[in-house]
C-alpha cells in the first residue's frame, strides 16, 4: 500500500468573487470552520446572482455563527465594501 502526497491546491486570485466572498466571512466567529465555508458559498452565490439580500443568504446558509445574524450581515457588508464591492 502506497501513500501519495495530496494534490496541490491553487488559491483563487485576490480579485476573484470566490476569494472576496470567503474573505468577507473569515472574521465571523462560528462553531466550526465548515460553517464559514457554507456561509462563504452563500455569499458567493449572492454576489453572482444578486438575488435576495445578504440577510437571506446568511439564513439560507444554515451556518452556526456565534453572533447575531444582523451583526454578521453588517460585518459582511463592511468587508465587501473594503474589497471594492458596490451595490450592497
């Protein structure tokens, strides 16, 4: 039985929507890292489709965050604005 090294992981470029979405949720306290992955995915989806609101994206994600959802929404809006996303 042999063990291979894991595949190399390529990071998204800093200006990509994926990186912007996941960076915008990185400072939110959550129960597990996977909760932030789910939240980041839903924020990315919101950035791509612009359907609904950030508050709805947070609720739909089902992420177990340790702060109020309204507070998380303001953190995300602020982080998106710092990264140059307009029309929030």
